C-alpha cells in the first residue's frame, strides 16, 4: 500500500469510528429519552436506574418473611449469645416502598415457579410449567434481562441457590413449553450470552442422551469460564469475561446447601452476589436476578427452621446490594419479592391457641434433606431401633419423651402420648420402605420421608407454627423496593406489572 493510500485508509477508519461513536451516543440519548418518557407516563420523573437488583425468594410471601423476623426477634429477647444475626426485622422489610402482587397464572390460583417467573420477567401470564411461551406454545416472550442486554448493552447476572436451569433462573433466559426440558434450557443458557451465572449445578447437563454434548462443554466452547471450586471463584476477575460458577459443595439435587447445613468455608448466596457485583460492575449498567430457591424447597417439605434460615440468607445477600447502593444511590434500584407462596405457612397452631414458642425451632440443627441423607438412610440400612432414633431426635431437633431427664426443664418440647404415637407410626412407615398410598397417609407425609416430615411437623406445631400444604398456594406476595424508581412499586397490582414497571423505567421496547 502506498503512503497516500495509507493516509486515505487511516482517514476513512477515523471517520468510521467517529460515525460509530456518534451513532452510539445518539442511540444512548434516544434510549434515555424513551426511558424518561415511559417512566414519566408511569408516574415517575426522578433519576432512572442504571443498576438493577431483582431478588426473588422462591415460595416466599408474607408468612415466610414474618416468621423469620419474629423468630430472630424472639431469640433476641432471650439474650442468646449464639445468634449472630438476630434482627427484629429483615433488612428489606425496612425498605421505603412496599407493594403487593397477585400471583395466579393461566392454569391456577395456586401457580408454579415457571409461570410466575414468566410474569415477572416478561409481563405475560402463561400455564403452570411453561417458561416464557404463550398458552399455544408457539409464541416466545422476550425477557427483561434479554432486552436490557440487547437494547441497552447492560451486563446480566443470574444467581440461584438451586440448579441454574431450574424454573425461576430459566425464566430470565429460556423459552420452553415445559420447565422439565432441562437440557434445552441449559443450551439456551449458553446461547443467552449473559455475563455471569452462579449457584447450583445444572440438571441433566447431557440430557436424556449420554451422547449429547454436555452443556458445560458447550459453555466452554462459547467462551465461558466454568468454575467449580471456591478458590477459582475467588480468583476470578472482571477481565476474565463471562463465567458460570457452580458451588463446590453440592447438596440435595445438586443444589447449594441449605443455610443451616452450611459448613465452614462454604460460599453462601451473598458470596455469589458479591462476586457478581464485582464481575458485572460497569459504566453502562447491569441487571442481576438473585433467587433464594431453597426457601421454596423447605416450605414444600414443611421445614420451618430451614425456611427461616434460607430467608435470612436471602436478606444477607440483599445486604451486598445495599452496600453497592451506598456507592450509587441515585442510579441503583433494588427489588425484593417472591414468585408465589409455598406450603400455606402460618404463624399460629390450633394446639397452642394464641401462644407461640418460636425459640423451640433453635433446637433443629439441620435440614430435613440432610437428616434424610445422613441419618434416615442409615436407619434403614441398619434396622435402627425406635429408641435409638429417639435419641437422635432429641439431639438434632430437641424433642423428647416424658421420661427424659431433661423433660421437666423443657416442657414445650416434651412429646404427648398422641405425638409419640404419631412419631412411632411414621418411624414404622419409613422402616417398612412402603410407598405412601392412601389419602390419609398423603395428608400426613406428602411425598416426603414419613419419619422426617413428622419430626418437623411436631417441632413446628410445638412452636406454634403450621403448614397447610406440600404445594403452592394462592397468596399474594410482597414487593419491597428501594432506590431509583422505587416509588412505582407501591400499591396492589398483578405480578405482570413488575415487568411493566421495569420496562417503563429502562425504556426497553
């Protein structure tokens, strides 16, 4: 190339960069103008959010947050030095804006996570079990996360304590007629090109066909860092690029551990949120969806103590967002809500009238799932006697018989004859290995290990707590908001409006 041609080429390149920059600035200005117009039309004229945190407590409604606040308040009243994080209220319960959202879907007043998360992420109703598709399974809905990335150039993060291709996280990047299409959802996760994923392992990463390429391998081929140890996660830097972080210590169904089962050194939800903020922080903006997924699992199993522990874990992860908010108070929006309520949890039980004894729950040392894996499995293998099981029940849950040496000093934890007989019947059912078949047995045990669920039922009830279901219910959920645009989330509305409000604040089409 001659010197003259090089000069011409350089001038052309410079002109192209200037033009591209001008177009980018014009697009940015247009987006900002659109956002201001839509936000104003929605009733908000303040500073628009550039950094958005969307916290979803799966299965979390008013009962879950209230019992958590009440439990730690009750412990605080005992001056118990073992409680490190006792508060009379969870941090997000102090947010200046509180709304309430309906949760019904196209199938039921007791919806599932796929449809309700679809409503939150796209503003559309659909059938239970369906992710971001209409009722004909022919129309795909684009999510708020996809729009923010494609239209505004935001970085996107998805964090969950359960499997990353489970219904709620999937509802921010996938489009499937069935939430059970785990492999296809995993492929869509990779194709989303989102910047940061963290949490439990993928379900069926090779699908039902072992010859299919693993989703993890597809992710690496697409340029993702696939991280499986805490040391690797700790060392990860923003310049390393898009990443998928899988918890090193996996628990039931390859999810993260329940908070009350966590061992020293094990990363919590808040650790992954903190790392996510580090990886996503940029001048353009980011959106991070964070799911406390095991609140739902605990409520399905009617495990009140694990519900409380994981609700607090979600609040602790919100603390990371609040720290970021302090640095960017005029540009950050934090939303905390649930997708639906699970279990029909209530504070109050017929057997305790107007009284509650929430501090009884402190005696539970592990989740129902870990009790199943670490104890019940051995009881079956070793034909453990009921008397030996009762010793573990006292050690791990605090429940004891009337002739126990500590019975007099712990009257609220002593089993009545009625309760003792219920526990013995559940033990017999578990040890028999027979499936739950009759209606009566289902009402007692659901699909859970009879011994385990009976222990948690008894401890719940003696604490003045009760569950009405092993499934979801139709209760509305709370919506807590703080920061830029938060005033829009006040009031009583449908869950689809949460998407509408975010779309209005960001100006996405």
